[in-house]
């Protein structure tokens, strides 16, 4: 089966059956994890999908961060930070992209304060937090949401979007990535993540010139640059389960 058709069929099946299984650990691929990974095998084998999956190398690319005014190269994080990646655009009319950013933002908040942001705990004094841990790990992970609409997603638009979505740009671990052109964005998503990005006319009631039907993929890679989890329906993935995956990978 063509790898893109596999992804489409998987998305259709998951939409009907629910998505938490796509994010989970443990099971059908065997008891032992892939070499270089922290988490055990996922419940669903995505190795035939077009996107990077469990045990594979995180794609290598360099894309500008227009807010920080610097180029971000993924391989530079190896040995220092895990990576949580997704793609989006700020004019998304159907709620998929805000849902993706929400999941990254939640992981960012927990990384900064693992105990204080955990809904299972009431307010806990600092001395107790130090006993039960874990400590903050925000400097051990990089969040790399990448726009595929650089024509509209300028630095100013991305700053406004960060404010709207509650992203902490001052934490030093969040980079809105903006390819140099629409063509470069297409190339990056196709060649590195197996995702087809094409402009389509917007519906009349959306008040947009164009829109992008797209997959809500999230990819988590560890500090060795190995993919730990791919969430092909990331906008529907259980938030706390994703956050738990991130915490296990980063603090291992």
C-alpha cells in the first residue's frame, strides 16, 4: 500500500474508533523497545506510514525562527534536548491547529512546573514538591511548531498567535519555525514528514483566501534524535497521556 494512503486509512479508522490508542505504550510490537528509545513500543504499528515513526531517526532540517531571528537546526538539540514537533498555520478555520498548539503548550507548562501544573494535585508547598519531584525540565526539551503558510504567518502574526494561545516565548524552549517560502514548506513537509501540503480554496463563510486540509501530526523525539512517538491524529490525542510520554522521555 502507498504510504500516504496508509496514513489516510489510519486517520479514517482512528476517527471512528478514538485516538488514545495511537498515543499509547506497550504491546503489539513486542515486549522490548527499539534501540535507543525510552518508551516501549506503541499499541499501533505506524512503521508503514509516510511520517517518521517509533524507533526511526528524527528528520534533519534547518528552518528560521523569525521571532528569535535565528535558524534552528534540529540536529543541534541532540544530546541536550528532546523535541516535540508539529505543523500548523495561524489561519486554521476548523480548530485543528489550535488543538495541536494546545497540546504542545500544555507540555511546555508541565515541563516548567511538573507538580504545580498537575491537575491531580492541589497546591503543594515547595519543600514537599522537592521530595516528590520531578524537578522542572523545560531546558531539556524544544517545542518546534512549523508553519506551512509562511506567506501569512509572519513574525508579527506568530507573536500574536503565541499570545492568543498562551505560549510562553520567554521560556527559551519554544520556536515557531517559518520556512522561507510556501514551496520550501511543501518540500519540508513532503520529504521529511511525508505530509502533502497544498493550498485549496476556502469556503465562502470562512472569510479566507485559501486554506490547507492537513494531518494533525505530532512527533516526539528523544535526546538521541530517535522518534519515541508519532501521534498522527495529534489534535485528538489525550493531552495528559501525551504529556506523560514527554515527561518520561525527557526525564529518563
